[in-house]
């Protein structure tokens, strides 16, 4: 049996491709891996599927410089090629980047242990607002931020399935910090198996509408919890936790 490994790919997604859903983003990356010759492992059984995952789903329309793709490989490229890890990582990174559409760019590719696990812990949304330099807006948001962070709970209605009634969710435990700076509302939040706050809920929490945004929302400063990672020339960045979004569930490893 060949020695296996896992490839952790950090990539950016900006512009029109940010409008892709989680499932559509996954299919683009799956096809790019196939064209680039990445030795992705497949599950066994009647309907095998590639062992690829996007550990932190991205809401539609949100741009990010820190997305992660985890690819389980059926062999360790360093063993097959007899090359140093850094050389294999660079070659695989370039091959994959060449197959991605405009607006999706591979920033790094790291080979780690085959059983490596990456779990998101927290992330940050940056919302650019129209009239962000207006002192009145700054005062209003400042007061709202103080009220929200002072509360023990913030119960909101969340619709997951249109055929089912909305359920009540306390989003306060997910909020780590909120600030208004340089015309942007910056919300740092927990994310994990227990869920997270959604982007539409942040807007409702501050009585904002999509039309109040001056540009695309960005997700950044993700922190990841990593286990069983072997030492390599590069290390992935990030936090841990799974995003509760409407456009698709996480793909299992």
C-alpha cells in the first residue's frame, strides 16, 4: 500500500466567482484537481466520491483570502517523485492554480500527515458600509454594539428549511467582538460544531440591509485547530468551526 498524505490548499476567492454556492465551489475545485493531476483518494463502495472537503463553507457573495481545501491523497507525492516536500508542494500548487478560473487563486499548498484534521474555531466578517464616514452612523452603530455585547442573549429566528417553521437561535454565544472602524463593521465570531452566527443575522442585528453595503463582505483571520500535522515547510493559517449556511453542507473527509 502506498504511503498516503493530505494536501491542505489555501486559496482566495474574489470577484464574480464569489457568487458561487458552496456546492458549486466544491465542484470547480474537484474538476481542477482532476485536470491538475492531483492524486485525490476516492471512497470505496458502489458510488465512490473524492475525499475532498471545504472545512468552513463560505456564504454566497462573500470574498475571502483564506479559504481551505483539504484533499486526501492516495499516495505521498514526495515518495513517488523522490523529491523534497517543498518541491512537490510548489509543483502541485502551480498545476492546480493553472486550472482555476479568474478570481480563484492558490496561495499555498502544504503536504501534511494523511490523518491530519483541521477544524475552524473562529473567523471575522468585514462589512463595508455606505456612508461609513458619517458621524451619525458611527454613533448609532457604536451604541448598538455596546448594547449587543452587554446582553447575555440575542435570540433570533432562523429559517433553515422553507417547508419548516423558523427556529429560535441565541446568537450571542457566537459573538467574540464587534467594532466599527474606517467605515467597516468588523465582527469576530466563533464557529464550530455548535454552529455560528450567519451573515444575514448580523445584518438584522444592526438593522442593516444588503443595500447598505458599500461592497462585498469579506471573511478573514480564520483560526484553525490542527491535529496530527507533520512538520512541513509551510503551515496553514486559521481558526476552527463549521459555518451554518443555507447553500450546502460540509463535504465529509
